[in-house]
């Protein structure tokens, strides 16, 4: 049982789509959402939210990460820019 739990906690590796494709998909959903009514509008709203989260992951992956290091108290801290 313990072995199965460790496999369950492993982080999966996802292949993110290209940014241009994702932006195109978001704009298509936004266009459909303008004319949608009722349950179709709800479905498109959730689809848009999901696609925006994926786009956010793509954009965050492109950002440079700040390096971290140990301070004099033995805690990990962000290294200041400049």
C-alpha cells in the first residue's frame, strides 16, 4: 500500500501546447461565449477558465526564475535582483 501511495504522489510531466495555439483556442472560446445562452454559456465559461490556466502555465514557464540560496540562519531565501 505504501508503494502505491508514493506512485500516487509523483508529479506528472505534461507537454504544454505552443502559446500561439493556446491563444487562438482562448479567442475562439471567447467568440462563442458572446452568443451563448444557458448551459452552453456555462460550459464555455468553464472551458475558457481551463484554457486560461493552461495559458498561464505556458507563460510562467517562460519567466526567468529567481535563484534561491541559504541565508545565515539556514533558511532558503530569494536572491535580490541587482
